[in-house]
C-alpha cells in the first residue's frame, strides 16, 4: 500500500483535520510581563501629583488664605524643579543601577507626598512641591532605558505603547483626587496617594537590573554578525561620557528629527489640551462641565492610538519594513491634521468630538513608535540622557504652548488660532518622514554594531568573536557539513525553520542562537545528552516557552507570540516527555483531549478515537480506567494516541523511549512508521541513538544549547555518533 | 582607611536593603495612620452646599454653617467665591449672618448670605466652574 493510499484511508491523516481560520493572537513574549506592568504603574503614580495638586487648589487656598499668585508659584515651582532635575537624572539613569534609582526615587516621592500633606503653611507646601518635582524625572527616562533592556527589540513599540498608557491613566486619578479631597480633606488625599508609591517602590527593588544593551546584542542576526567586514567597518564611536555625550546626541540625525518632531507635537497638543474646553464653550455653547468632560473622548482616542500604533509598528518592522517605527509615527502625526481641521471647522458638536477623538488617536499614536525608535538609535549608556533631553524639550514646549495660543487668540480668535497651528502636527510628522526616515536605519545599525564591538572587546576578542559570544562553535579547519548534508538541509520552503533562537531560564542561558530547518515529511531526530536543551527547544517550538531572541517559522508563519493552543490549531502537537497523561482522568477523556483543535466535530473525534483503539489495541478494554493506573508503556500509548487524535501536521515527540522496555519501544516505533504514512512530519527528541537511527530519516545533534544538522540517518555510524554523544562535541 | 573603602564597608547591599525597607515601612505606616486620622476627623464647623441665585452678573450665595462642637460657641467669618476650572478666584467676598448675630451655639446652625458683583458675563459664560463657601476664621466667641 502506498503512502497516498494510506492517507486517503486513515481518518488520522492531518489533511483531514479541520483547520478553520482562527484569530492568531500574539502575546508579549520574552521576560515576564510584570516589570512592564510595574513600571507602567509607577509612571501612573508618578504623574498623579501633577493632577492632584490642582484639584486641591481651592481647599489649599481657603485653608492657608493663599492668593492666586501663591497658587501660581506652587504650580510654576513644580515645573521649574522638573526642568532643572530632568537632565541630571538622565545622567544618573545612564550611570547607576536603574531599578534602585526607581525604587529610591519612588520612595522619596511617597515621603514627599506625606510631607506635603502635613504642610502647615505656604513655605512647606512650596518646598514639598519643589521636592516632588525633583523626584518626578527619576522615573520616566530610567524606565524607558530599562524597558529597552528587558524586552526584545522587535517588541519595543508595543512595550512603549503599553507604558504610555501609564501617563493616560494618570488623568483618571484627577477625579479620584477630587472625590477624596471632598470626602476626607486635602491632607488625607496626599497621605493616601503616597501609599501605593511605597508598595510599587518595594516591588521595584526586586526587579532585576538587566545588562545595558542586552536586547540589542541579541537582536543582531547570525547572518549579520558573520559579515565580519561590516562589523569591523568603523562606524564612528558614540561618546558616552561628559559633554561629548551630548554633542554625540546632537549628531544623531534621526534622534534630532525625533526631538524636533516631539517638541512640535507637544507645542500643538499642549495648547489644544488647555484651550479645547474654551473652544467648545465659545463655539459650541457647551456648559463648562460638559466641555471639560467632553475632553475625555480625547483621552480615549489617545489610549487607542497608543496601543494600536505600538503593535502596528512592531508588526511592520517584523515584516520587512525595518524603519516602520518612524514611518508609523510620521504618518500618524500627519494623518491627525485633517481631523483637527474638521474638528475646528464644522458646526455639529458630535462631529467635532468624533474628529477630535480620531485626531488625538493619531497624534498620540506617534508617541510609542517614536519612543521605541529613539531608544533604537541611542547607545544603551545614553538612553537616560537622550530621553531626559527629550522630556525637557517637550516640557518646555508644553509650557509655552498655552501662552502662544493665548497671544494668537487675542490677535485673531481661538478658532483661527487652532486652524493656523494645526499644521504643527504635520511638521512633526514630516520631520520624521524626511530626516528621520533617511537616517534611522543607519543610526540604529551603528548603535547595534557599537554595542557588539564593545561586547567583543569586553570578552577579549579583537574581531570575529561573535561565534563564541553567542555560543556557536568556531568552524573547524575541515567543513563540518558534508556536501550530502548541505544538499539535504532545506534552505527554502522548510516546514519548520528555527532561526538564531536564544532562550534563558532567568540568568542561565540554555539555547544559543539555535538554527534548525526541517523539511516537510519524514521523521527527524534530535539527539543529545541530558540537559543540553533538547526539551527546551521543543517547548519553544510548541509555545510552552518564549524565546528571548530569534524566531521560529512554521510553514512560513512567524510563531513569535502565538500561544501554544493556537499552535496546536495550526497543526503543531507536542507530546511531552515522561508519562504525560492526566492520571486522574479516564483513558477515554485523555484521548478525547486531543480533539481540542476541532472541538465541535464530535463525529470526527469519535472516528479518530476508534482508529486509535485499532492502533493501540491494549487500550480498548481500558477506556474507562484512570490513566494513572496504567503501566508506563500503556501511558505512553495514551499520550501518543492523544497527540494523534489531534491530527498533527508536525508532531513533536520528547523522549519516546524514556523508561520503557525495549519491546514496548519497538511497538511504539512501529506506530510512528504508521504515523509517517499518514503524512505527518515528526521531530523526535531522543537520547537513545539506536531508537533515533531506527526511525529517523535525518538526524540533528545538540550539545550545550547549539544544534548541528548531521544529515540522513542512513549515512551515520551509530557507534561514532554514540561516542560523540558521550563526549558532547558539536 | 580611605573614604571610598569606608563607604564600601558600611554601604553594603544588606545595609542598603535594610534602610530601604525601614523607610518604606515607615512611609506606609505614617501615610496610613495620618490618612485615616485625617479622614475620620470631623470639622468643628460644618459648611453646607452653597445655594446660588444669579441675576445679571450678580450672584447671591447662601450657605448654612453648623457648629459640631459640644461646648464651644463660635462666631465664624465665612467667605464665598466664584472659581474657575483651575481653582482660581474670579471673584470673592464675605458672607454675613442672615438673621442671627452670627453666634453659633453648640450643635446649632445659622445661615450666611453674601453677594459677588465683580463677575463679567464672559467669566460667567466661559470660565466659571463653581461657587464655593469656606470658613475664613472659626473665631470662638468671647
């Protein structure tokens, strides 16, 4: 019987498995998500003081008999303090342990809030306000620098988008502060607002300080780093110390483009933020309360913009648009202009608010990709200073904006002012799309190269040390791969293509730039000793673990961020090592679990169950028995049966023969032969060379986190391979 | 011993962590205790919601003040104001006792009335956020 005939006859064939279109979701992968959640929360808390004090103004005024000038001094002193301390904190962020800076800074912020709450007069309030302004900049530049080192480069925009939500969430605290102050008084509001700061500070203390430039180094592809000529090509070294560092910053064209763009954006948005309620009252007859609350639609638009643009920029970056961050940010800002013009021109209030929300969405959408792109073009030791300089420019632009709008409004009118200044958003976008786009790729590459060179130098390599650094063996004098193997290794159209995969359990790196390509069809064995990373690699392919670097392609589909359940629906099924059954469930339930990818097709599930029982006859009379009470071999049959019910296109098997008697192993290998005839491709992880060579068409060898393709199993000498396995050479 | 060696010896990670935890614990405790104390404290003079009547650009504001103390008589000075969105005064004044001499016996209430005449139509239309009343001085009576 031919394989084709078998395929047409077996209900277990992967081609008969329904694979309906499903929504592929991508989750944030890499290190745990809680640092991002924590830093976003700290951002929210940190910006909250900007909103809390104005909400307290009426109460403070009455209690201390303050004049409006006094309140103005309180507000102004804060801004002056923020401006003065932003640049020094940028330097601190680049030199010292960033998690400690955030922990200490947030604690100091909390203590200052308590001090402000205990104020007995204007002097204490003023001191409290200025000191709060001092701590404010210890968070933002430091957090952005940290996030760049925590999360993979290809997810930077998404991460910055989520982080940006922290600032928008700060607005929510304004009405909360108002309600608290009405109910309990302004002092209690300050005291209670201080409490979460201590909690997040304690958590921040526990954050691990990542190595600066860690993610940028990982992002460098193997293909790039073996190009020694390019790596050695001397791009100008960026100075990271003293005033030369600032000079260096100003020489980075794309950074300057982003700085000017962000400042222009802040100049426009800062003015709109202050004057929009007046515009709505003056031209659309809204009450003050209605106008103020209407501005909430702007915040909603901004929230959507921040989250969507980050994802979009990352998606495009991963799909052959390396400058997508700049492109998305630039176009978003330009696209905001027509909506602002509509909002400021039309008479219908509903259209005004809708246009404002869309315009705000586009304008804010430019922020996360810009923040990510700025980090890309800055040396890891300059990111604190670069971000702080950007914050100062944006802060000054925001402070000047209401004055500029006021002057122009007095000279003309508010509507004309809005219309005249709307092109500022376009200027911000065009700056990115011209100067930014022209220099971004080159600047980002220069940074990555410098990071790599510095890393080589720290390891004592003059050049070309990339191989040791990422754990790939130096090529021997004789080529490792024979011509036959080279001909076998698929270069195009591989079913499974693992590229430069890095994985660490905390600080312990297990996979080092793993490259592995598997063609469709046949059984492919991955052999290696205990603890070399075989199961880790399989778990990464199955989606149980998230790699920190590299990519896995399945039928050309990038699996990054696709969770394991959806990988199963795509056709990848993992049979874990050991007795991977649910011991307290019956054999029937265990097997039926395999029908998860086509839940609802009861008839197909029943047919497959019947077919499995034909293959694994010993299970027939034990369908209602608890799986945990079966023998080791029978449990392995259940596990394999469950995997087959899913109708896998690619079956990942971890240690099929582990702990089994040779006769049982032999039976299971016979089953694998059948499975291959269904058209399923198998990737089998094995320690037993005998088992691997008995069933596999091709063999890969793994040691110390590196994979080497050995070629067709028929060409391999079992004794030599066993010796190599024992010696552990790649 | 050099200065840096001295600082390294005493500023160890363990000491840093200890100091940090002490400050965090102190701050949490202090914030909570002070916050709860402040939130549960009842003001001696409780001021009611302002009742406002606007005629032209003149606003007349009436408020009720209640003496919450058990044994002290107060003769409070009550202020009124019209404030904008930023909490800044557009106009302010003093409210006078309505029908009493302004002496507030323990647990007693009294009405105060005041007018604001300096508001402009533009302020009323575009800037005014709310009218507020407040105690300028509790002023225990002799």
